[in-house]
C-alpha cells in the first residue's frame, strides 16, 4: 500500500465514506461490528502512513481529523455501545487499542 492509497482509505473509513460502502466509524455509530478485515486494513494503512510521514513537520488537516476520529470517537462509541449492551466482537477492544497505538506512533514520529 502506498501513502496516497493509505490516506484515502483512512479518510474513507472516517470522514468521507465511499458511496455504497459502510465505513468503520459508521459501523460503530450504528452499534454494529466492523466488517471483517476492516480493522486489519486500517492498521496496515496506519503503518504505511507512519512510515511515509516519518520526519514530516506537519500532517494534513483532514488526515489529522481522521486520525482523531479513529482514536477518540471510535473509543467513545465503543463505550457507549457497552452501556447500551451492544454485543461487540470480543477482540474489538484490543483492536481499538492497536489503532490508538498506531496513531500515537504517527503523532510521536515513531515507526515500529
């Protein structure tokens, strides 16, 4: 995956979903589990972004907003779902933690 593909994918999963496709954040907003493979693809995209943005002094505003949604809003929606007895997949909590770590690495200018 190249930088532009990763960037477009992250934006499509948060801010600008493709027509006819359910984004990661939309699944959570609807109290539904992410589509199989969605989290894996997000993590791959985040790794690509992290490598590509290494030593970059700035991050595009829309990408920064998408990263915020992936970490903050997804965790908030997960917790809201728990209080509403949504039957989340058992590994979703760990997946959200992995996403948060990957986003932190982008902001901290670290790669794994």
